[in-house]
C-alpha cells in the first residue's frame, strides 16, 4: 500500500486477492458451475453469486494484522462520509480495534481515533454496531488514556485548563459510553463516575455542564441491554399470571420526558407481542382444546435437520424444519393443517419448539426463507435464535408453533426503541412535548410560496384538497384526515408529484412513502408511476405486473457498488459458514454438561450476529441503488428494519398513508434525526391499528394527536358513494360529507327497486369451535341475491363483492356459492377490504342472539368501513334488534336513517 494519505482510500482491495481467487476458481470451476446464478438482474441472485464466489475461492476470514494506521490515514478517513469510513476499515487487513493506541500517543491521535469509532457506531448498522461498541469498551489503553485526561482536568493545574479541544473528545466518549450502556456491552463504569466527578468539580462552561449532566442521568434511568426483552423466555411463558401491565395505552407522555416516552412505547410493544403468546402457551400446558390450537398453528411432530450438502448451501438453507420426519409420510401430500401453517408462515416469523407441553425446554428460530418447492416437500428454512435447556437440537421430536403475532416488525421496532437516542429525537416538539403550533419544513423555507403559487392552476384538486397540500407545504408536521371516498390517495399522489418536481431545487433526497398494507402501496405506486419511473419498492413482490419492475429484488447495478462492499460481503459470508460449521460440531459433540451447553449458547450468539451483519450488508447494496431515486416505497412492516437505510440516505420527507392504522412505535421507527418533514394521511374513524393483544387500546399517533387538539385538515367531498349510502355516515361518524357531481349521476341498480336496503331477520348465529361465528341464513340469502343480480341485472362478477366482519362467515359464503361462481365472486372480510371499493356490496353482519352480543359490530370504526365500500348499491342482511341491543347509540342512528329512507324490511 502506498504511504500517501491521498491514495489509500481508493485502492481496490480485490487486487490483493485477485491472483489467488482466479487460481482457486479455475480449480473448482467444474464443481461450482451447476450452482452459478444465471439471472443477472436479480439483487438476491447477485448477492448469492458473490457468496458462491467467496466459497469457491475459499478466501476464509483470515486474521487481521495488528499494524497501526497512521495519524494521517485517520485524518483522511474523517473527511469521508461515514459509510465510506465503514467500508474502508472493514475491508482493510489491519484491525482497527487492536494496537491502534499507545500510552504516549498524542492528544490529536486519541481525538481522531475516538471520532472514527463514533462515526462507525452512529451508523447503527445491525450486527456491527454491538461489535464495535464491545471492542471499544475493551480498549484498555484507550480507557486509561481517557481517565488520565479527565484526572488532569480535575487537578486544576494551569496546564490542565479547559480549552476548545476538550468538548469534542468528552462529547464523543460520552455518546459512545451511553450507547454501549444501552446495548448492554458496558461493564466497567469507572469512566462514567469520572464524568460525574468532572461535572461536579471542574470549572467548565455552564451550558456544557448542564447538557452533560442531564445526559449522564441516562445511566440511571435507561435499562441496559433491553433489546432481548422482546424474546420470550421460559420464565416469562411459565408465569402463572401474565407478567405484563394490562391496559397500558398510548397516553400523552410527560412533558419534555423523551426517555419515559420511549420506554413506555417499548414496553407497550413488548406487552402487545407477549400477551397472546403467553395465553397460547397456557392453553398448551393445560392441554385444552388442542384441536383449536392446531387450527391456530400447532404442529405435533417436527424435527430440525442440517443441510447435508453443507459445502454448497447458502445461508438461508443451512437448517430446516422437517414437517414430515417419518419416511412413510414423505410421498403424501401435506395435510390441510400443514398447508395452512405453511401458507401463514413468512420470512421473519418466530417459531417456538419444545419437547413437551410441560415446557421444560424452549427453542426459538426465525423463518429465513420460504421456497415453494421446499415447502411442498415439508421443509422450512430456519435460523436458530435462542435455546433454553434443550442441548443437542438435531433429531429430537419437537412440538412447534408460530407466535400468534407476526414477529419481525415487533423485533425491528423494539430494537430501535431500545437503542435510539433522546438527542435530536425527531419531531419531539409535536410527538412528545405536545406543541400545537407548527413550523415550516426546514428544506422548504423560502421555497414553499413558490411551490404553493402553482397549485391552484396545475393540480386537479377541490378546495379542501388544495388546502391540505398547502398545509403540507407550510407545516413540518402535518395531519390530513380523509373520510371514505374523499381522495386521500389522490392527494398523496399529487403531493408527491409536486415534491418530486421540485426535489432538485429543494434537495430533499428520495421521498419515503409508507403504507400499512401492500395493496394500498401498489395502488399508490400505480398512480404515482405516471409521473416518475425513478421508484424503488421494498418488501414483498407486487401483485401488479405494471409496477413489479420497481421491486428492489429485481434491480442490480454492479457499476454503482463499491469494490470494498463486495469484499466485505465475501469476508462475512465466509465467516458465517465457518462459524456455522463450528456450531454444528459443538451440537454433534454435546455431552450434556453445563459448560458444553453454555459454549453452544455463546457460539450461537456469534452466528446470530454474523447473520445480522449479512442482512445489513444486503441493505447497504440497496442503498447504492436507492440514493439516486425519486421515491422509496414500502410498508411500515418493511420500514421497521430499514431505519439505518433512511439515515444513510438522510431522507428529509416521510409520508405515511393509512396513518391511522399504524401503531405509534412503528411511526417512530421510520423517523431519523435527518427527518425534516412528516406527513400523515389517514382516517381514525375507520380501521385502527391492529394489536396482538386485546388488552391494549388501539390508538395511533394520528388519532392521539387529533384528539389532543393538533390541527388537521379534513377532506369533505366524497367521490365514491351514492348520496343515500353516504348519508349513513353522517352524523354517526362525520360532521359533514359533501357529494361530488359524479355520485349524483349514478344510474339506478337494475332489477331491484332500492339501491340501499337492509333485510331484517332473527335467524340465530352459530359459534364454531375456534370461537368464530357464522350465520347460515345470511349466507344463503346473499348468495341468492348474487345469482339474481348476475342473471337478471346483467352485472358481471367483478361488479359485486360480498363482505362480512367474521372470517368464518366468509368461509361459509364461499362454500355456499355455486362452483361456477366461487372463483369469480370476491368474498372477503371487512377488515381486509379497507381502502377498496366496489359497485355493489353485499354485507352479512352475522350476529343474531337474544343477549345483544355483537362483538366487532360494537366498534364504530369497523362499522364505518363496512358501510362505506359501495359505490352504487349496498345490500345488508342482519338482525337490527340484536345490533341495537349491542350498541344502541350507533345502530339506533343507522336504523333511524334506514327507516327514513324506507330501506329496511324482511326481503329484498
């Protein structure tokens, strides 16, 4: 390597190993040719190919040199962006955390070294972050040098007076110590004690002292190593009573207390995940209603198996769950229960294993890959996360079940809340402090008037829609409420179009658009793609071919990927395989002793961290694709694991569609210190956030702020429903809802005398073993009406949708439909049809009983969604008397409106 400070950073590390690679590849070409990846347009395949190249070359992890970096090299590194600093030090042959400081080194070198470590840790890269901080805290020479530095300041000698160089070093060390504490890797608090002594005794600037003292309190009020709290343990699951705080809600936090606010959100998230899992385990332990538990995901006889073709295996196919361990069953098709389990399992799901319902042991694994061909054969790729009292995991008969709530978004959001900093907490003044007066977005200051002046002429918007966009362009934190059919998505698209057209002038970076569901995301992208092709969609593959080309998995551009990133990927891939082989040997040689068991747990943790590193590196590949785009789009579930990507991009503008359906912690995990503009568009009168537990009130940040008096623009003109259908929503749900000209001009529904009608009956409901409810009479009546509309009204199946609040009733209706219509007529639940609409909606309300028990239909939000999906015709079957007994205020008003419209009777 050249001694020049100017050329080391651009030197290509691949040249160092190029000759060795080519030689080994030639030797192993025949062995690896059949697993070469042909599809060069796929990001996943591109990364697989890099892993295969690394495996073929047998580069190994190697042992890093202890040679020192020069002070000049440190200086050049600090002038680079943090991600470039990371790639350089990770691809270098020298170890940044070994032998880089001597006791007699200069203050300048100490300052540079600490600044570099802080730059690396501020990236908060999963898998690397904890390693960097652990190695930082174990730097004996560094800690001794810093202690001596503080002690000199405390001597009050003339040589130790306060100077400008003191602040950067103290601030950087304080930041690193706090983060190490949060991640649970700080074990020696001597430096913290010296910090406190310095603040108390040294003559330092008052502003610095006050700020420093308040932040040092974090060591007393923030729990260290809280990240693991989200994982279930045997102790938690075996408690006789649920060891969580039931009833915690997203109440207003104490003013100016960010730490308490973050901790409350984290605990709420933990409880929401833990409660339904604890309840599931208690039912298993009691061995009660096992048939119902099977329906909910219990699989009786599974085994964990190693991939016998280990040398050729990729990371996601090293361990499998064998759903059909008996050879005699291999040729049989999967049972209905097995198929349902497989269909409901997705990457990121957390699986629990135990050898018996007494739960003497527990093993946790996440699903890493869901290959359709493997699943058909009964194999599921997993990665072991934690184990308790189970020893050798292979070959044992295991009971398996998936956690009742999808795990990955909880994990990612929890990890963020466990380690995020209260410093520069994004949008704190509105989210935590409760300030109601907003400021202009920082990046729009001086520009918003120029953009606003074009709106009325250029954008196809009604008066309130224009006001909504003007509000967005003049407020850094903005809420827009859109009742059904008022054009929320249209406003979002026009807003994004405006921002994209001005993005170069405003220097916004990629705009981030987040939705709660994939369907809404696709709907948004279909519309916004008319104005830009510079889009990347993260997460699940789109079902619409028109926008499939935007999926990040189909994109790869080797030209934009730095060689150092490829080199780091190779190194970590090799290290992962070596560690996996080592762990396999430990499992195979397990002798039942406690030291042997603890060794397995320790090595398993190392493997888990390497896995997280590979996930992180994959997102960094995607960063180089994303930074030149106009728009990044994903669901909030996907965004929960990409917070560091948003930080790398330094994205300024984040737009949340369906904001009222997003849990507050998930909103937080999508914000960064670089966020200058938050836009939430939704409607809290429709569906609220889904929570795993019924013990928590379902309130989004959107709803909390509006109920707390935060200003919101309300769209008031609807373009969807026939006026008499829209009238059902006023005033039960909305104060005002104007009708656009297009809905006034709808044709009448042919072959029926009414466009809106409620058929009243008293035929009793039926409760099934899994506690869901169906009503055979209602299913029969709606199927008859469906056939009548198609035969006599000349309507096509696409014009009709059948909805019900209960999944069991959805299944009942599907079974009742004639075979010829089952694949033609859409039958689905009310919740899953949120955001969608149809010309004719047939609604089955199911509940009919003498006690007035109406379940979901007590909730105004679900009723609002159910009544607002139809454009031209709405036909309802239900027991209005039961409904009114269940919620007199809500259903009494609706019944009154139906009577006024002469739209209720005993038959259509």
